[in-house]
């Protein structure tokens, strides 16, 4: 029964009847990440959401699924999940851009031109660097345009997430339920299951795919380790503040948590 269900989903995902369930699970997490981010934007706004990161993400998946807009023998409903992923990222990018423009128009602060230039340079160097790496790896790993685009997307995927991780780290302070982490968790599970797919299910081990996934997970591991350390420091500072309240004295708030309203003690 389970094998028949997996085979049915495999045909719908254009992966054949004998498909690895780990890849299906990874694609489902990737497809769910876009609605999760869209819900976060609509509910809490675009604060701490990186525009340049999502521009690069759109480039990643547009180059990963070139059969959606190039001539390919695969047509019809078989490309539904790929189209859903790319459209979801495009909708999120348009939504973020719209809110960014509204924020700039309504803000009384001057436009941060230096920040915009830094973001633009980061995007250009990320695309240029990924292009050079893909061109260098083409001779040994791919001989077609499709293969080159696929390798390019693998390298760019690792670099594109870094601006979003930096902004998410800065945003994670006193609150535990950060809905932005739901989006990042979906991307992490997507990579986890694809590593299992290459290791356990695929007969031919793609060193570039496995290497890029490993690098992607390494970047996420550094991010979550930093989040854990930051939360531990916050928890320790909060406990010290509560102890000071009970004793009638207040300790000085640590500098890295100075802007957290939850640590302000009112007498």
C-alpha cells in the first residue's frame, strides 16, 4: 500500500514509479517553505526578511528547473510541483518588493544607499562566482546547458541563504516563537532529505550535489549553533535579572541584549 502511494506521488512529481521517498519528502518541505514565508510576511511584515536573499533564491530555482521555460520533452502536469516552487518564490519576492517600496515611501529616515549598494554587489559577486564554479566543473560533470545550469544553481543555493541567516540571527532575541525559523527549518529539512536521497537511494553518487548539500547544511549548522548560544545567553541574563528583582537590586543589562524590552525592570 505504501509503495503504491509513493509510486503515485513519484509519477505526479515527474520522478518515475520507483522514486526515493526521501526526495519526495524533501520536495514537499521545499514546496511548503514558500507558503510559510508568505504567511509570515502577511502576518508580521517584512522586517528581518532579506530581499537580496530571495532574489538569489529565485535565480537558483529558475536555473534548477529550466525545463519550465525551455523546450523539453517533459510537459503537462508532470511539472506541477516545480512550477509551484518557482511561482511561490516569485510571489514572495514580489510581495517583499512591494512592502519594501511602501516602507521606503512612508519612512522619515533617508534611504540607505550604502546598504543597497552592498546588497547589489553581494548578489552580483554571488552570481558571478557561482557561474565561474559551474563553468569550471562543467567539463567533468556536465556537457549540456541543462547540466551547467543545474551545477550553477547548486553553488548559488549555498551563497543565497547567507543574507537571510544574518538577518534572522539579528532578529532572534527575546522571543522564542520566531515564524521566520519555520521557513528556514523547511529549507534545512529539504537539504537533509536530499542528502539521504543521494546517499541511500541514488546508485550514482553525484559529488557536486552531495557536496553542495553538505556545505548548505554546514552553513545552517553554524546558524543554529549561534542561535542556541544567543538564546542561552538571553536565558542566563533573564534569570540574573529576576534574581536581582527578588533581592531588590537590578543588575546592569548586557550590551548585546540592551534593546530587549523584556529585561527592563520597573520599580
